[in-house]
C-alpha cells in the first residue's frame, strides 16, 4: 500500500526515543503522562498557550516535517485538546455564559492540531482530522492509502494524537474504563481486574509510494466493529489470507492488550489463532488511549528498521522479522488489524 | 471512472423536517431564523438562532427511541438518515452488508449536553448515563449500531466543512472499491459550547444574518442534519438518481486558526481543484451555493476567491440566510439544496442582502427563478483553514 519514511513519537517512555536508556517510566495514580522534554521546536511564546495534545502533535509533526516536505496533513484524534474544551465549558457554567475569551474554544476543536501544522508549514494541501474514537487513527491510514492511490507521486503526513486530561480521565473513570485499584503499569499485563490505566501520546509518519530508503511498508488495514469473538476469528482469518503474501507468515504480533480483564478474550483469541507467532505488548508502557495504535505502528516500524529491537519490548525472535501484525480493540467494540512489513 | 450518483437524500433543519418542506421554504424564502423557544441559554433574548422547533421528547417519540443517553445530535441525525435510507430504497440486507459505509461530519457531537458534561467532567456525580454520549464519534457509532451497518464507519471534524469531507471520504471509498454504497452527511445541534465560543469570537449577529451585504454583522447559529446515499451509477440501474457527485476537493487556507486570508487562498484552491476533479471549466458552473456565513471575514474572502476564479461569477446564494450556520451539518444540508436545484431546475434566493460588499460588486440572487441548471458548486470553509468544495451535476 504505502511506505513509511520519517517517524516521530512521544509517549510516557523517553527510552522509546533514546534506546540506550533502559528505565521504565512508571504510572502515577493509574496515569502514564507523556514526557514533556521534546518541545524545543515550538517557540516559547507559542508553547505557553498550547494544550498538551496540541503540543505533542506539533512537536512530533515538527520533527518529521523538518526532514521532509509533504503534500497534505491527515490526523486522527478522538478528543483533540479536551483539556481546553472543558476549561472553556467550565467558564461557560461558572461565569453563567458571561464574557469569555475564545482561546480555549479555538484550541479545543479537534481539527486545531492539523490546522496549526498547516499554518506553520504554509501547507495548502489536503488537511483533515478523523475523530472516530478508537478508530480515528485507522481512518487516517485508510484516508492516506486512498490519497496515495489517487496521487501516487505525493507525500503525506499521517499521525495520531490524544491527551489525558483531568476531565476525560474523570469521564472515562465514570464509564469504568480504568482500574478501581491503584496499580503500577509494570503490573498491568498480569492484572485480572476490569479496566486499564490512562495513557497519552502522539506518533507521526511521513508516507509515500517510494520503496527505496523506507523504514517499513504498511501493507493492509482492516477496521470492524463487533462484540463477538467468532466475528473477530473470522475477520482475522480473512485478513491474514488476503493481506499476507503467499508463503509468508506473521513473525510478530504487536498486541494492544491493556490489562482490562474484559478484553483478554479478544487478545487471547488473536494469539491463539497465530500460535507459533511471538507477541509483544506496549500498553504497560504507554497506557490506554483511543489513538494508541499510532504508537503501535511507530513501534513496529522501529522493530523493522533497527537491527536490535527496542530493549523495553523484550522481543525474542530467532529469525529476522518480516511481517508484523498489529491488533487493537478499543473497549471490545471497535477493532483493527494493520499489517506492517519490512522493505 | 464510474460515476458516483446520489440515490437518496434526507434532511431536517430550521426550515423544515423533510426534503419537500425545505424546498418549499427555499422557494418562498421562509426563514428559520428567529427567537429560541426550546434551547435554554442566556443569549435567548439577545441573539436570533435557527432552531428546530421539536423537543427531544417529541423526536424520541417519533423515532421510537427510549434510551436516556441518546443526544439531540443523534436524534436529528437519525431523523435525516431514516429519510435518506428510505428514499434510496436500501434493503435491510444492503444496509447490513460489509460494503455499506457510514461517514458522519460533526463539530459538536454529544457536547450538546453541556450541563451534563460539566457535571461529569468535574466528578459531581458517581454514576452517569451519558459517559459514552459526549464525543464526536458517539453519533456515527449510534447510527451504525441502529442500522447494523458492517462496513467502514468514520467521523470527521474539519469544523464547518466537516460534512463536505464526510461526503468526499464516502465517494472515495466507492471509487477505491472499499464500499459499494455509502451513507454520508453531517449533523450539529445547538450547544452552549458553540454559542459561547462563537460569541467570544464576536461573530454572532444580533440580527438576522446578511450574507454578502456591505453591512453584514455576523452569523446566526443553527442546527440541522442531512444525509445522502451515494452509489456507483452502474450498481443502481433500477434507480433514478438525483444527481452525480462530479467533483470535490479539500484544501487548507494555511493562514489563521479562526479566520480566512483576505485573498481567499484556501477557498480558491478548494473551488479550482473541485473543478479539475470534475473536469469542468469555471464557466460550466450554473449556480453556487456559497459558504456565505455573514461574517465580515468569510464573505470577503469567499468573494475574492470567486472573483479570482470566475470571469463572470455565476448566480450564487447563501442559504444560511434562512437556515443559519449549522456548522458540521452545513455542507450536507447545502448538498441537499444543490441537488434540489438540479432536480427541479431552479435557483433559490438569498435573504437580507441589500448592498453589495464594496469593491466586489457581487450580489447574491434575490429572487426565486426557474433556470437551466447543469452543475452546482457548494462551498464550505471552516476554522483551522479547512476549505472544501463539492460539485453536483445533472445525470
């Protein structure tokens, strides 16, 4: 389908981007906040006014756009700058719809990050924000696949970003998305209780149809909704049969397993169906958020481009890795498969 | 390339709850802008709005919805979606097929529940029925479950051009073979969030908006939903399509987070690229459904772009002078209006516009007229520079 050329990523783990570091950043009260030491590319007077989702999106965007120009910007974010959104909402209620300043309002619209990048890079091309909850980033990938099919000589920025805000943590907590007990992220994957821990992050990719010098190829993507494991089983077989070239196998599964006991059956099914394939996990390092599959894609492209896989992922594979399957389910309803391959 | 045709349309806005009633209001220039009767806000007595005069309870009764957590946004979307599906004669099997996609554009989503969201976000309660209802995706996910749609489902937010991009994304899914039929459109309901946001930006008018008038004083917020069913022409030979979706484009103005460049670069890019996709020349366009919000900035930028693109600017209209600015729904309802103009070979007038903007000489159409209509362009421009244009053509 298309090739990844530049990548950038911000999560709670600094060691993702500095592989010599082997330490794990631990969660605080079931939240894994993204590191904030990568904003050098944003002028201080601008930085001050930005919410975290916008900061993460612009910082990761800057990192790749400094290396390669693009013809358009395609982002996925379920909530965008939700912190600003609720700040504005609080003002509405507290000042009883009095005189308000528009800054929080303008920044809180989910399309603000893609728009801001467009303004900063004077990019007048295609610009869009997909916001379909746990499939927002996947729809961004489908979009860019279609764009490159229509415009094979173009290059695009595609990415995903979401933040933990105090407020969405509260709302998700009310919805039962997070664990009732305080748990260290290092224990997350062995947990037997309901809920996960909150995470945030951003990952950006410069993609086009040029094979040479690419880090990885995104070969196929499939999104679907179901609560039934039988449907998941059927979709997985179908995906493997159609997406994987004849005679090849999946060498590694990057699983979105998030320690929520209610979702274990979905993740277990995928592992069981591909029994011979080793599996690696990442949500104990990033926490759960709707566009976490963007980080999974970043990890996959790192694994494929480095001779020594990331130490934190503890990947033990005897042979070189050619094909990586990403599987994620958001709340056991929205599901996605992404097949990423070595170039 | 196979042509993409419109086989079903559905709409609810402040000027009508059906396609027919919307058309009648457009013909007679019957405005939907006026005093709020249902929505509660401090601005009810000072600002006019384009409100749909139906309570949530009455919508729920009509749609057979019991659940507490279905928002007004979802109800309006369901109302319009039901019409479009029925109009296109989609069978249950087609609706539930894996090659049917659903794409929604919205900017407010479930945030119309401003007070409930405030309570929940600030943990003022221990349980809440609404926690899954607030986000933008909640509407499409509700519709997908309601109709048991198995294909690709998506929600797009590009501010006021959201539903133009939903329509475009759906058409591209068909072109790429990722869907056989798509239900595409958009919805927004009145919300304290947008009312206060636009008010803080000082772009809400205290009178009925006057798009493209020298003395325009801002926009009026409205609420609406509209959906279209798009199919490949060769797949629906037994149907009589309304129109062809012949062109579309998305471009960015890359100028300011909440204003367009005076030269209208984004609007110009969107309009000219849509023409290129449709393989049409500017003089092929019979009629333009302009974005025309009635703000100082938009109407000037859009006029500049139209003047730059067209030797003679074709007859144009801002239907927002009747429906108000319905944000994420605006491109979808105006797509329906463009399709009606083609179907009935008629042009709808723009209200409240008296004196052309200085230096442009552009005056929107003031009276209803029958006219040959071949190609209609519909513009939608949003915050963050998100500009889109669609072109609909006669079959």
